[in-house]
């Protein structure tokens, strides 16, 4: 059976993002992707392998795209603010959150079938934050690395708060304050 692998991985990625690894059965993945269980197993392997492939696809198509869209070629404050504010308006008006965040919470430090991809996604974000901060005139590498971790923690916490239904107007104010504080501290 021929199929569009990217479309199937995108559908699987959305299913895992919405329902998590544990609650996503092969039956649910069949419904999400339009493939039979036999086609899924023959093409991708078992559920762990599908999760790993969907996770790698998420890093490539969502995480990297967000970094490129909001941070590439933009001044640090503008890019970081735009990236963080964009989290408040999930496409489709839903609140399924981030596959990185959701998986980190779901596996809570236990073994994750996509452990390497989870760590890679966090590293992509942290590195992008660091690159953005290093571009500031008064920045130094050590400070940028520390503040990049601070931003990663804030980013993940923000996603949890959004998924939990926190008031978006309040979160918008917190985003502006936190980024202004980090940029101000570096430029002080």
C-alpha cells in the first residue's frame, strides 16, 4: 500500500500529542492515520517505533519550524516575545500542547520510547534561545547559556499552564515581563 509518509507521521504525531503515548492505542493510530494495523507495523514497526518516528517528525516539522519562523534573523527581544506569545494561540483554537512537554510530563523521568528525540527537542529550543541571547550587544556566552535554560524552563512551564486553562491575558503579561527582565539583565 502506498501512502504519504509525512502525512501519516503528522497524523500519528497529532494523536500522540493529543492523547499521549499510553492512551494512544494501535486502533486509535489506525483511525488517525487511515492505515491498517498491519500497514502501520509493516511500515514503521510497533507502537514504540511509530512514536519515535512521529517524535522525530515533530522536532523537524514543528520545533525547527517555530525556531525558524520566530527567531531566525530577528532581534532577540522581538523574536523571543513573538515565539512565546505564539504559544497562546494554538492552531485550531485547541489546547493539546507540545509533544515535548506532554511526553516529559507523561513519562516523568521514567523510560520514554523516544528519549533521544525528547532530549533533542529540548536541546533544539535551548540552543535557539542561546543563539538569540548571544546576539545581544552586552551578552556573554556563559550568561546566555544560563538564561537559555531559564527560557526553556519558562517555555515548558508556560505550555503546561496553557494546557491547564490559565488565563491567556495574564500569561501574555508574564511573557512580556519575563523576556524584558532577561533582556534587561543581559544589557545592564
